[in-house]
C-alpha cells in the first residue's frame, strides 16, 4: 500500500469519527463559558460570505469547485506557509532555516479564508468552531508553540491531507497549526479582520483584473517599501477587536493608501 492510499484511508476513518452535526448551543453552555465570543464567530462567517459574494458570484452553489477552485487556492497558500522558512540555499545560504513566524501567521490566515469558504458551502463551519473551542479550552496543555517540527509536520500532515480534499481533516489540522504557530482564537478573529479589511481595499483600488492596485506600500516611519500585509499589521496595533474592527481597519488602510501610496 502506497503512502497516499494509506493516508486516504486514515482520512476516511477520521471523517467517520467527526460529527458534522455539532450542537453549538451545547458547546456554548457546557464548554466555552465565555472563553470565545460566539458573536465574533458568527460575524466572521458573514464577513467571508460578503467577501466571496463580491468577487465570486454564485460561489455557494459551486460545491464541486468547477468555477471557483478553493482547493487549488488552499494548495497555493500552503506553499506560502512552507516558504516562510528560508530554504533557498542558492539565494542566501546563511539564512538557511530562518523562519518568519509573522508571515506564517499571515499565510495561515489566507488559508483560513478558503477553508472557511468550503465549510460554509457545505454547512460545516461548526467543525472549525468546535476544534477552536477544544483548543482554546485546553491551550494550557498544548505543546510550546513554534516548535522545531512545525514545518515537517505541516508538510506531512496538512499538505498530505489536501490529496483527500477531506474538509473535516483539513479544518482540524488548520486549527492545530494555528495554535502551533502561536495563535489563539482572539488573535484569529483579529488577524482575520485585518486581512478582510485589506482585501476590501485591494478590491476597491483595482487588485486583480484592473491591475491598478499597488501592493508595495511605503512605510512613512522608515521610508522603506514593504508589502501591504506588513503595513496593515502595523496600522492595526491600536485597533481593538470588536464588531467595528473591519470598518475601522478599512478606513485606516484607505486613508493611508491615499496619502502614502496612490500619489
């Protein structure tokens, strides 16, 4: 039996053991006890639905991924996570093994957008929520984040799981690696909203087909040119996590872009 066949069988067995009909009310009352703001989770789903509606009309009905291939998008972002550890010896051998953990988190958030989209398509977002609840209530028992085996495990576990296109397995693995990258549920909510706001700005200023959007922004504090992701995180330092986070961040990013980028 080859490794892909073995993994497929393992994934199928795991799928059988994951109850997709999760009682969210029971989770809320018996497990969370206020640890997770459920309203923020509900808002997260609405944000993703709104974004997809704007860029991928009819996406909810495209469950076979014939027009909008979310699985391919996940694969593409997976390589971005792996590229967060310097491995290109021909560019700079002195940096071999160096890890940009901030970028790991950025790319995991990008992954989350597409995983959540598939979950919404199949009315299975509760799988993600349940695993986040499990990890959040037990995070004191988890191994130290950013462990030395993170990338090896990400390659062997998450990347391999994409072969099966098994949503429950992939959703659970994503949550596990988010915590292993040093994140928790509130940081997920916040960083997701920062990226959601940036995605709105990208669309507003011509990202994609129009090709008028400038992805490199000048950092007015240093004069350096940095990617928009970097500036977005910097501008978010004084922004609070609440129901207005996306609107607040969108306004900040728009003002900064107009003043310092599109000039």
